[in-house]
């Protein structure tokens, strides 16, 4: 997690993650390539439960 912001019915989490490809991809990315990505997940709450999740990357 890079950041976290919480309001009464909403939480925003900034995330950073990476992956290593296991196989060659059709678009030319080769096996073993490191992918580094950032994004954000937005959670909304209703009645004490998660009502929705929006992932932005």
C-alpha cells in the first residue's frame, strides 16, 4: 500500500504491485519480464459491509 484515505462510507487505497511473466505473451512480452504497476482501489460501504469495489490501474 502506498496510501490510505478513509471517510465515513468510503476508503481509497493507493497500491503498487509487480509481477513476473511466466510465459511469452502474444503481444511480444517475454517470459521473465517484470511488470511494475500502480493503481487505486476504492471501497464504498453500506450498513457496515462493503457495497462496491472499484479498481483503477
